[in-house]
């Protein structure tokens, strides 16, 4: 909630906040920063992160907030392994989360397969 009210998150409850029935922390998301450039990740890093995540059945926020044409540019760069392509990046590219489950489902106890 603190991140939401400060404007650093667009969600009041997200995959980072998931807990088990007993309140144990069971986060289903991570923000994986570039060690060399933690505050300003290079596009090469972000495209590789998205590619590696998607190969594991996960998604990043690299496309979030972008129109379809710009999302397609990211898809093309990843497919062609054109890591140094100049393109626009979504608003939370280092965030990694599961697919096939909603935040509401995770809050209710469902977990990824």
C-alpha cells in the first residue's frame, strides 16, 4: 500500500504481496535488476530478461503500458535476438511474475502449476 500511495506501484495488492494461509510470505513476483545498472537497466538486459522469463512460462512488465505496435517491436526484437534494438520499453520491465493466474486468484490461495 505504501508503494501505491507513493506512486511507485499501480496496484494496491499484487503478486509481490501474496501470503499463505498462515500469513507466511509467498511472493510470486520479483524485480530482477541489472547489477551493473540497477537504476537504469540497459535495453539489452531488459530484452534478454523478458526472453529468459518467457521461456520459463513467466512474464515481465516490458510491454506494460505500450500500444500494440510498440509491443510488437519488442516481440520482434526478442524473436530475432536483436538485443541492441532501439525501442520503447513498458513501465515495469524488471518485474517478473507468473502467467496463467490472476492476482485475485493468488490472493485466494491458488498457485501456479
